[in-house]
C-alpha cells in the first residue's frame, strides 16, 4: 500500500483553498467583532493631549563661561540630559499643581468628592479610614499629574516636547504651557543665585591672566630680536618656489642624461666605426642632414641603375654616375662620424648639468629646513600670546557683562511653540482600535478555518487524495445535476446518472469519464488489465454510476461486460430498466448452463450487462465458489474487458475477496463526504488481500463550488467549453 511521504511540504494553494471555503464565516466573525469594538470605543472617555515645544539654548562658544565654571556647559550632552531630568522631576510637577490648583480637578485628585465610591467592601470590613490630610491629597494629586506628563527630546536638536494629557482640551494646553513656564522660571531663579559667586571668581582670576599675557608677549619679542626676523613666511615662500623650479629642471636634466647615456652606450658597443655600423643607430639616422644625404644617395643609385641598362661599365657617363654615388656615400660617412663624436660630448654635458642641479636642490632643501624650524618656534610663541590674550579678553568681557548688564540672569530656555487647545482626542484611537480588532478577528477567523479544516477528515478534492492517501488519482467526475434531483427512471431512463456518458448533455462529465479511461489505461501499461473491480468505502459514493459510465466509455472501443456483483444492494438492473425477474450473476453461478440467459445487451450503452439476479442468502459463499471462477474464466474468453461492480469494503468482505480474482481495482470516493480514516481502512483491507489498486476516482465533485473556493478544476474542464451545467 502506498503511503504519503513523511516529508511535510507547505502547500500555499491548499491554505488559500481552505480560506476560500470558510470565507463567509471569517467575514461574519470579523464583522461581529468590529461592531462590538465600535460600541466599546464609543463608550470610552476621550483623552486630549497638548504639546509645548521648548528650546534649551546652549551658550555661545566662549573660552570660559559661568556654566563651565560650575560644570553646566550648554554644549555638553550631560547638560541637556540634566535639563531633561529637571523637566521630568516631581518638584516641577508639584509647582504646576499648586499654580493651576489641580487639587480641585477630579481627574488628577483621586480623593476628590466626585471620585468617591458608593460602596466599598474594604470599608465595610475594616471600617471607614481616616480622612487624608492636605499634604497627602497634594502628594496624590502631584503623582497623578506627574504620570500624565510626557517629556520627549527631539533627536539631534536642542528642542524638547512637553506633552500633558487631560480629559479637558483647554486644561491640557494650559498645563503643558505651565510646565514649560515653570521650568524657565526655575532656571532664572537658579541663575540669580550664581551671579555674585561668578563675579567674585572672575575678578580673582583676572590678575593672574594679565601677568601670564605679559610674560608670553616678552618671550615673543625676544625671539624675534634674537633671530632678526622680519617676514619668515615670505622668505619661506620664495625658497619653496625656487625649490620647485630646481626640481623641475633636475627632472628634465635627468631625462636628457638618460637619453644621451642610452645612445652613448649603443655607440660604445660598436666594434668598428664604418658606414654599416653607424647606420644602425636611430639617433644618427633621424638627423636631418643624414636624411637629406640618404635621399641624395637614393637618387644617385637610381641614376646608376638607369644608365647601366643602356651603357657599359666603362662608358664615360656611367663612370661619372658611379663617381657621384661614391662621393655621396663618403660625404654621408663623414657626417655620421661627426654626429657620433657629438654624442659623447652631449652625454658628458648632461652628466655635469645633472650633478650641478642636484647640489642646488640639496642646498635649497637645507635652507627650507632652517626656515621651517624658525617658523615653527615663532608660531609656538605667537599661539601662546594669542591664547593668553583671548582668555584675558574673555574674562574681561564676562566680568563687564556680569557687572554692568546682568546677562547671567537670562534663562537658557524659551518656548518656541506654545501648546494650543487640541481639536481631536488622542485616546482612544478609535479608528486604530477598530482596525486592529478587524485585523485580529480576520486572523482569528483564518486560524479557526484552518482548525476546522484540520478537524474535517473528509476527502474534499484532489489535493486531499495526494496528501492523505498517497494513491494515484485516475480521474475526477463532476457532480451531475441529475444526482441532486429525484428522477423517475421508469419514465425518463435516459436521464439516469448511469447513462450520463451516452445521453447526458454535460460535456464536462463525458470528458472526465474519457479522462478516467485514459488514466486507467496509463496505470495498466506495464501489465494489461482485462478484469477490473470497482468498489468504494461505504454505499452511496457512486461506484455503480462510475463503473457503468466507465464501461460505456470502454464499449466505444472494445467489447465490454458490466457485472453487478453487489448482491447486498444491487442497483444496475433497476437503473437500466432490466426486469427484476431477469436472470443474472447468481443464476449463472448456480446454474452455469444459464450463462447466456444471464447476459443482457444494453443497446444505447453499447455494452453487455450481467445483473445480480436473485439475491442469495450468503452472497460471499456464492462469489467464493468454484462455479464463479469457472464463469469468470468463460467470460474472459468472450470479452476484452470485464467490469465488476462490487459491494463497499467497509460493510462486507466481498470486495476484498473479489480483488484477488481481478487484474486491478479502481477505488471510488465521494468528494466532501467520506471520512479519510474509513477510506484508509478500506484501502488497507484491499492491500492486505494483495490487491492491485490501480488508483482512486474522486466522484461527485462540485466544480462550481471548488472554483468559487479557489480550485483550478474549472479550468481543467472548462478550457475547452466543458461545463458542469446541463
């Protein structure tokens, strides 16, 4: 028996299919939850929040400010963090509570008369508690108000947002501005107390700074007099320019020397100075005079060549031409020797020039070094003087400002954006709450859909056959309209589902039967199947309809016999309008000579049918008899294919026994009906009987419903105008 693979594979298409099947329930759950959330949020008390933006200013960059004297530098992160903590302090909150008289506001005062409880179990058991004192009421009010204050620094700025939450929009704006104002006032009060100390400290430091400045100025002037300095930077600039000029000339001289050296070495390598050896030197050949002489040589050679065609070697004109050619070559040789002697002179001259420039460069570098050292020492004295003078001037300026203008009494904070009365509450965020409830309810609905799918053990579609059973799917038969209606077969036999392949107008069903025929053929390629058994798990799954329509499809190509071996609940004879008194399988087995009489030809289906015949007391004994095997053997010789409609596997053992006598078994399962455990049990019985199970047929699948839920069956049978509609 084939079993599903142990490896779990996430099938997203299956999950989507599950959601589509339970979509109405999911939407209904979400809708109910959303309505409840709307009713709840409408009953909540709205909360308003006002925000005041405060700028905590840092002092200008000064060598020494009063904030730095006392470790309060506005440029430091520690200073800003300190101010944030002051803003969040309980002392500041208490100051605002007293200023706004928040003790009389029920929202912030837990002991307010409007917050009194009518009945208290604690008071009933322990008695009434003592009334709170004014200090205790104030403390509780401060604690309550303190919790409603939110201080949030704006990242990478010196701005701080002060937010206060209240049930009153007016009070929220008033309170946020009051907190900012209280902070500014507290800063001013702190500054006033430090003013006198700052003045005394600055005055004490002025005397020492003056003496330090005078000493540094005397040192600077002494250094200038000693080194007779006028303008060190100007001299250094001239020498630097000269150094750059010498460097450039040295680079050119070195390049010329290398070029002459290369040519000179080539000349030195020549063993004998003659016309041929000198002609191998490119520098000589490139000389304009040599080029001109070579042109003359070529002209003389051309003239000799032309005269040699008309005159002999001793002819006067020929002799004169030869003499001119020789003269040109001698002249060229003389010129080449002159150029060769000049190469050595050029090389020696380039060497001398390069050495002279190197000496000049070395001297210039030494002068620059001396000037740099002097300039560095001078800069050190100048920096010391500037630093002392700046520090002195700063202290002088600060002491004048402190004494004359009182600038130390200004706060390093100001309100840049006062809080305004909010138009909308911040709590509860009704739309957000409703949206979250909607989303969570949808998620819950989806989870419940998956749970219901997990609890639903029926075989619904082809995916379930693959996941739960692991058997090959031979075909899918769609749900017929006639199966939903009560049809009088006696009046309209052609409308019976058993005749749907021949008489039905559902092209999709017909094509699905052909697909089943093809699937069975492919499943039996290795070992041909002549006798086939159709069975199911329980009654009512459509095995008889499936076997009959399958037989009709096979009857179009070969001789087919359909046998009704379900002697517990035989239906073939009734559905095909075969008289109830007609002989059938039980007659043929009991009386082999009645075999021909037990076979009925159904003209419209194009097949032969052997109904069950009279029902015996024990059908299994009849099927297990030797006579049945002999009858089956005779039928094999008459028909190319024999289809046996057997009883369900879960009820009796008929199918299990018959599976041992046939070449293959086709298992029919009704979609969205049969429990998968029962199906597995039926398949297991057949497997224990060593039956050859060709595959599974999924019967009565509602394609319209599956397509609505996201299945792809509508495409499978609709791409070629196959439809489930009658």
